[in-house]
């Protein structure tokens, strides 16, 4: 039986708890932690976690010397690293919510703690466990559509003005950035996974067009250029009405996308295109024949992390994967803030390697003017990637 602690009982914690409860024969939630204990009490009551002990800090939990094997770190980004490292130093395995950390220096400290303590570190990237994403990755790997030459990555959401009134949102110091870091992190993880490598160059534009109570961007456009010349564009937004999330891969022979769609053309003698119905059918048949996951999304990742803890093996999404995502996001922020093309990888000498360096160079679009402990509604939306 894997004993689990939930550290941070805000909105996303409910998704973690709900998934753990689906595997009640394999795990038990024994501790709930939040600096606002009433939030932990609310989670305890909502899910009927009668045996869970409530703590006001993760330090208090660690000092209690409970029998805990796995920690779900669901706190704001600025404390991801410190909490994860403290837990790993006590010999606990950690699943840290996205993003892994606020900067590459913190990511490297977390990876060192994982290795030093011989524990497991996994990062929240539950969309990889969606059948539509898993199948898109498998389909791209078969080469049936040809090499990816251009990708369109959309993380399009809409958030009201009061969204950034929550105490930790809307500042570089606590949130670490806007939708590029906290929403598009999933799509950026996916394109890294599908491409199998980071781009060689990044250019970007950042702006805040709708939330004057936030320092951070609410909209960004990034262009990624890979070593083989392929391009990708990433849109990160919390200003798109009716927002959708999608990944479109324009390959040599066909377009394939998630949510799933396919289009293929072949050339007529004059160079204009006509539908290649035969290839479209072949790709669709191959997609439909791919195996489907029993558990998707959060359920899939929790199942995978539990299995890793039980068998002492590596999870599908490792700390190394989480670092790659943070590296690409950091490059986007550097390109946007400094208005220059950025080459990857980023070195340890780069100012943007540390959080202090990011804070020094970050563009502050507005001044945060309001701070509230809660917005009074725990219902969240997960978009069309579900």
C-alpha cells in the first residue's frame, strides 16, 4: 500500500485526490497539507478522507515522521522546488505539479536531490496519457505521414479579470509567468515529446492585453526552429473566447492532429494538389488500430507513478522531461523579454538559468493591485484535452 500526502489543497488538488481514490486498493491518502488549513479541511470533507491528518506546512508533516511514500506537490510554482527537495531529502517520492519549477537552476537542484536520495521524481504532464495525444505520438513515430516539417501548437483559454486576484497569481515572483508557463506547459511538453528534441532557436512576443491586475503576460506567440529546419509556432493565451487546445503536425505526406484529424494531398501534373484519399484512409485505419489506454489524463499519470513507486522503476514522465519543458519555456521568456532570437540549450552562465535572473529581466506589464486568499469556487475547466 502506497501512503500518499497531498501538499497544497487548492483547485488542482481535487484532481489528484480523485485519481488516487480510483486506486484505493493500491494507495491511501494519509496527509493533507496547506498553509490555509481550512482548504485541507474542505478537501478532507469533500472526499471523505476521514483518516487523513491535516498539517499547516510540509515541514510540520515531515517532522511528524509519518509513514509516507509519495507526495503530490500541488502548490504554486514558486515553492515547487523547495518542497520537492525537502521531501526527497526525507526519502519520499514526489509527483510535482506543472511546471516542474520556476527556473532551470531549481530543476537541476531537484534532479540532484532525486539522484542523491535514490527516489522517484515525476512531473505533472497528464495530457501525455490521453489517448488522442498518445496515439498522435505513436502515429508520428511510424513515419506514415512523413517527417514533421511544421507544427501548430495552440493553448487557447479564456480567464476573467478576477482570475489574477488570487494571491499567488499574476506576479513573476510567485506564479513565475503567465499562460506560457502555467497553461501551455502541457502543449510544450507534448511537442517536445513528439519531436524528441528541443528546437535550436526560439523567437517570441509577449503581451498583456486584457488583465491589468497582472504583471505577467496573458498572451504570447513563439516560433521554434529545429536543427533540421522544421518550424513550430506556439500560442499561449488566456484571452481566447471559446478557447481550444490542439496540436497540428504538417508532415511531408499528410497533416495529422490532436484532436484527431487527417488530411493528405498529392500533386497533380501542374503542381496543384488533390486529395489523397487512399493515404487518408491508411492513416485513419492505423490510428484506429493503435492500442488505447485503460486510464487517461490524471488517472493515467497517477496509475503510472504508483506503478513506478511499487516496482521501483522510472515513470513515463521524469524530472528530465520536466526540465526540458522548463528550458523551452525559459527560452520563450528570454526571447520575448529581451526581444532577441535565443539559441538552445541554455547554459548555466545564462542569466535566465536562475530565478533571480528571470526576475531581473522579466517584463512587468502591470502592477498587481488586488490579492485574495480564495476566489470562492473550486470548479476548474480542463479544455478539450480531457
